[in-house]
C-alpha cells in the first residue's frame, strides 16, 4: 500500500503519516522526489483498513496497490500530453510527428544532405546517433561531440529539432547542450541513474522500450523520469525480442492503444528497429499510425547499402518521401494531420 501526499506537502506532513503507521504497528518508508512525496507501507498483504489515513493533513490518496502509474495516469476525458519537439513542433497533438535521419552520424555532408531531404518530405525532427551503443566493441561507436556539433548545424540550416541518444549520466549535460530531445535507448531503459539524470533536465526525453520489457516495466521507467520533475516524456515502441527470426524484433503494436488507455504520455513507433527490414518499414509505419501512434521515428540514409550501421533497416531518400506521402490517408483516418 502507498500513501500519496499532496504536491505541496512538507516533510513534516509525511512524518506525521509515518508516525500514524508506526502506531498501528506497520513499518513504512518515505520516497521523496522533486515532484511529490509517497509513503510506502511495508509488509501488508490483503485488505487493510485505512484507519483515517486519508483524513490526515495533506494526504492526497491511499492506494492499496501502487500500480504502474502515478505521474502519467490517464483519467476519463483527459488528453494526451503534448511534448515539444524543439520550437516548432510537438508530439501528442493532432499533427503526426515524424522523426527521421541516419542511425549514425557519419559525416557533416552526409547529415546535412539527409536533414534537408527529410525536412522537405515532411519530417519535424532529425534523429542521428552521436554516441552509438553497439553490440560488438569492434563496431563504429560514433563521433561523439563532433557529431553533436554537426547535428546542431543541421538544426540551424533546416529548423528540424534534434533527437539523439545519451548513453550515461556523465553524458547528459553534454548532450543537452546540443540536442532538443534526449533519447534513452532500449539498452538503458532499466538504467535508473540515467533515468533520474535526464529527469532532472528540462529537455524532453524520448524513452525507448527495452527489448524484453513488459508494458508495466516500460511505464515505470517513464515514472522514474517524471518523479524527478520532467513530465516531457515521449514513449517509443521499438519492438521486443521473441523467438521469431525473420524480423530483427517483433513490433508489438498492441502496446500503442493500451498506453493510450492508461497513460497521458504520447507514444511513437520505431518500425526500423521494430522489424530490421527495409521493406517492412512502410507497411508497419502505416499500421502504427492506424492504431493511434502519435508519431514515428525512422532511419533514413542517402545510401543504405553503404551505411556504417543498420543499413538493412534504413530507407533511402526516395523511399522515405514515398512513405510520407502514403501516410496521409492513414493519418486522416485516425483523425490526424499527415
């Protein structure tokens, strides 16, 4: 059981609740963040008489079970949060938000070419890896800060917001100086020190689902960010690992309408990592929009066959343009602007 304190409660109010519980013979602990205070009651199984706890000063509510969501739960009639993508776009509104760009930032010229092409096709943000988490230590790991500088230049020339991954707490401030959105990748969804660090930043966070994470674990990872004070969280479904081998991951699109049911957070879909197959990106993008996704994040490269990473799942510039054109009827059918 947990006792949720009101946002403007003091530590003295929480201590009073702990004192009441102690008098009832229960152990408890205070969980405190920048956003709110919660008292967890330890060792309770089954039903429990609140014994007037709900009437204690500054208590918001008493929950028999915490469930996955406190900060981001959706109540009937509530709208999806609109999270800013730079100064010109948002995720979660009526307009479909498409983020596109290369898996890895390979060079200044490569990035500027792709940025101009995806903007012309209708993308609102540019993705690109400056620091690359690779399965093999012998694979290209990214250009680091130099790539961040190129991403910032691309934003200056195109107006696209910049989305790039941060790999560790030590990199958060550096990446935040250049990027508009901090991406937490699937490998780091369970990395709670990193989640707390990006939660203490003002920049929006794009949180990718871990490749074996349950829906509840995914939502609780978002809560780690939000309890630190940062409510600008964008969820991203990017496929989960199953026994299937003909795709890189199994793109679990059922998570999209389910998150829409239980959470106010916007959710986008990554059909590139979700399938690992170039020819599946367009149909799965259409399906993602049709089932209610707020946007997409797609890997695009000028010459996918020559890409330094993930070329097999990247669209070329012409394919991306056709994908954007084909999304319009699916967006319209879902009540969105393409």
